[in-house]
C-alpha cells in the first residue's frame, strides 16, 4: 500500500512539473510556498471539472483529521498510562472521571498542536517538517531501547532525563537551520517564459497606438 501511495505522489509531482515547466508559479509570484503547488494545480488545471475541487478538499481534510485524531488519542492514552494512572491524586477518581482526565490530556495535546501550526511557516515545507520531526525523535527513542537492553544498571530517572535532553538536542539540530535562515533545498530548473502577464497601458498611450494603427491602415 505504501508503494502505491508513493507511486501516486511521484506521478502527481511529475504531472505538476510538466505542466508548469515553462511557467513556474513560484518564480512568477503566483504562489509563495512550495506547499501551495498542488492546490494551485487543482484549482488552475482541474477547476473546470464540477465537484473535483470540493472532493480534493474533502480528501485532504479527511486524511489529516483521521491522522490527527488517532495521534492525539494515542498520546493521551500513553501519557495517562505512564504518568498518571498510579498517581496518588488519581486514586480516588471514578471511571467517568478517568475518562474525562484522558480527554483533557488529549485537549492539551490538541492545543499544543494548534500553537505549533503558527510556527510552521518558519519551518519550511510540510515534507521538511515531517522529516525533521521524524529524524529528531527516532534517535533518542532508539537510544532509550538500546540503553534498556544493554545497560542493566539504568533507571527510569536517568532514561527520562536522557530522553528529554536527546529530544531537545536532536530537534534543535533539525529545526535550527529552518529558523536560522538557511538556504532552501535546490529545485529543478524552470522557466517563466510561458507565463502570460497582464500589462497596464495608460489611456494616452492607448489612444496614440490606435491613431498610429489607423494611419497605417489609411496608407
């Protein structure tokens, strides 16, 4: 299934590059971010098909919301299981109170995700953000597993401190270049020769051009 999704994404990218190879929307100023190329392609090239734009938006929202909801629920469940289930302040809670506590944790993670969305404009494209988060988190988590397997005298406090420090260093290295104004990744060469530009002509020049054309026609 992953192979099919990757193949479809590559084919979509090739179609967009072939369509705008002579009129790059980024260089022409039509779009300001690379993440806007796919929505621009749908609106520009496929907007004449009735209902296709709405179907595209529905697919994007459904895919995003399903992933976000499962991620928030998983984070809330893991946080409750690892940090709050055996806490002294939770012992007297009823089953209903525990469910509301887990929902509150999910709400906190959701608010944090919304706040992170405001920083996304300084982190580059969506793919760059995904690679940065994945690369920043997998290393420290792998180190925790290796430490637990091969270091018998490790303890939970040391693992927690090591995980937090590792995440801070790895994520700062991943996103430090984005916030530091590093050069964006190189892109394939494109042109703007095929773009049609609107030119505003003063009325006096228009009248003069019309008079010249009339004179030439009289000759």
